[in-house]
């Protein structure tokens, strides 16, 4: 894309985990980038609540050509499974209202989706896998994917993400969560059948940057090609911490017998990312050790 056609991101949900990392990145590479928050004011961001606001409520620069990155959604899978209708008002109805408005304004759209759109029985899902979701969260993401691609006649972008590895600390992401459990000293139960592709959030930011730069259209799986079970990661972190905390292998159904959580959500990367240099999970653990040690 020529430089005079550079797209300026509007990051909906920039106060969330992924959105905040995207905003920090794009505000340095594209200073006119816009980030939105829902209820809790954030420095340099504009308020936008999916159920209440429209694009007219944002202060836009007429000289910019914008691209929308939709990160805003409810993500607590347990809460969504418990009350899917309530969550769908945000994750489906309000999100599609925003998508319709963006499309009317002819703004390119990147929708952030999830590996939860798959059944999770076998894994190895490709960009065009059509197996149905089992979690309500995954069903809602799949509904939006389909509606978006239908509305735009395929001229939009979906990026499906796996479990996120965040920065070392207390952000609640997978490695930090496991390290906290191990450091508690209490026995840790970890599922051997909950299998996924844990992916460094910095890699995800680089992937989204590529989508913005190229303005490519379609549905793309993006994940670290390495796959692990929850138990695998727990054992790796316990070893790195030299911890003697007891570890117990379980099946995920021992914790949640509902069947509404996909188990093996491993994906095969889109060909678009065939040359991508991923950060290894082991290196993420090594980086985290200093923060996790008591």
C-alpha cells in the first residue's frame, strides 16, 4: 500500500487486554490513531459504549483514512455460558450495529475473533473449518464473523486468536495465572485435555499491524504453531520456578461437566502468516520467571 493511503486505526475496546497493547503500538506508528474505552476513562482515549454510542460520538480527523479494529466484547466464558442472551446484546447485536455503521461509512473492518468458534473435539482447525462452536462465546463470535463477511461480500477481515500470553505480571493471562496458582503452594489441578496454541501478545500486535498495513481481506487463523495442554504449561512453569507444589492431572470435565467449553482448539495458521517469526512459549516462560519468583 502506498504511503499516501496509510490507514489510521480506530481501536474499539482499546482499554482491554489486547486493545491496550494495540493502542500503545499504533499511537506510536500512527499518531492519529484512536482508542476507545467503555466506562473507565483512559488517557488519550475516547469513550464509546457499544450499546449506546455511534460513530458520530467520536472525534475523527477528516484528513485520515481510518480502519476499524473491533476488540470490544464480553469475554468471560463462564458468565456468557450462564446468560448468553445478556451477553449477545453486546457481543452480537451491538457489535453488528457498529459493523453496519462502519460499512455504511465505507471504513475497512478488522474483527478480532477466537479459536472458540470451533467445536474443540479434534483440533487442527483451518481458516475455512465450518465445525460449529460449543461455547456460547464461540457461537456469538461465529455469528458476527458470518454476518460481517455477508454484509461486506467478503471485503472485511477476521483474525481468529488463540489463548493469549500477556506481559509477565498480574493481567490474568494463561502463564501468569498458572504461575500464581503454583506460587500459592496449594496443590494445582490442571487439565490434560484442554489443548491450545498459547501466543505471545506482542506477536498478535505484529500480526494485526500486518493486516492494517496490507488491508488484506478474508478470515485468518493466527496462533503460535506450538500446542500445549494446560497441564503441559503447568509442569513447564513449575519446573522453571523449581517449585515442589503438587501437580495433579485431571480432565476438564472434572471442573466443568457442562460440555460448553471447547477442549482442543488448536489451529493451523493461515498461509498469510507462513513466514511469521513466532516467540516460543519457553522464551515467554523464561522472561516471566523474574516476575513470578516469590
